[in-house]
C-alpha cells in the first residue's frame, strides 16, 4: 500500500505531515481506531489540518467508509 498525501503541501499541516518519515506515516495511516468496526483500520480519503500544535487526520475507514480521525499531539 502506498502512503496517501494531503492535496496541498504548502500549508503548515501538509508540511508537518511530510516531515514525518514515510515508514512512520504508513504506520499511522494503518492504525486508526474505527468506532463502527471496533478495531484498528486504515484511514483513506483523509485531510490533514492543524489544531493548535496538534496534527489532525480526518477521513474515512477503509472497511466501512465511516468517519474516522487520528490526532498526532504536538510537542
């Protein structure tokens, strides 16, 4: 599976996402909790935004197409 990328890397969220090593990004994308499936899934069709110093991945579950999100806390 290839790593998906947000559409615009010019914004701070896209730049921060790109600063994470590719192997770590892959692990993050394939380990997102889905409340409907009730287990870890892969996030697809996601957007990357910032909330304060936190990076937010908001998208869909690859299995049920339900809404999922992942927060990467800032330092």
